C-alpha cells in the first residue's frame, strides 16, 4: 500500500444499484477516515439527467478516473472506489448491448468487492433497474465484467450489517497483507 511514494491500493465497490456501495463507502470514510472516490455517474446523472447515450457513459468513465487520479495524488495507502469504469462497462452492455474497448482499458482496482442484489432496492431518482428480472440481469452483467477483465474479486452479500462486517473484514485483511 501507499505511503512514502508507494502505489495506492485501489479497493472498488462494484455491483448493481441499491446494494449499499455508496452508503457503506461514505460510512467508512466518516468512521475510519478512509479516502474514497464517490460514484461519478450519480453526480453526472443528477446534473444532466438519466437519458444516457454511449458518449455519456464514456464521459462518466473518464470523469470517474480523473477523480481517482486526483484522490491518488495525496498518496493514500488505501483508496475506496465507489464503482469504476468496469461498472460503466456493465451499464453499456445493459443499455446498449455492447461494451466499447475504451471502458475496459482503464486501470483496474487491486480488489473488487461485488455487492449482491439480495437487499431491498431503494429508488433515489437516478436508478434504473429495480424490478427483479432487470436487477438480476444487471447484477449478472456486473459480475461478467469482473470475469471478462480477469480481476481479483470477492462477493459481498447478506443483510446490511452482514455486508458491512464482510467489508470491514476485507479491510483488515488488506491492511495486514500490505503491512499498514
């Protein structure tokens, strides 16, 4: 992990909408002081609306990666990413039926935590796929992108409390493994 010029460990929260990624990332930042990069796509949609084109998805991926680079400039040992371009790739597949190579070319996280859609869906005004068949398909596409990119990942599931406990256990494992 980073510190003294070393590379930052990127931990990405990945998965379908309304699975607790943003809420948990924010909580970990507030309670543990862990730096995180919020989901840029949410901000983008709040500012521009949710009638997305492929160009919008490419802009979301670039905006998110720019935010990651800015956060990494502080050289944190660990950086939590609330999604990344691999999740944008899942959006591209879901909305348009294909994934541009550009979405798969961005730097990858060191570890992805795939949040399962086994908790209630909550509409926040920017979410699309709350109905069961669509939510299930979108979750499968999120997992497919991890497999396609051949990145390391672990599944996070269960109740809100169980999810938090699993993520906190991963944080302990990561810090022990990296010696911070």
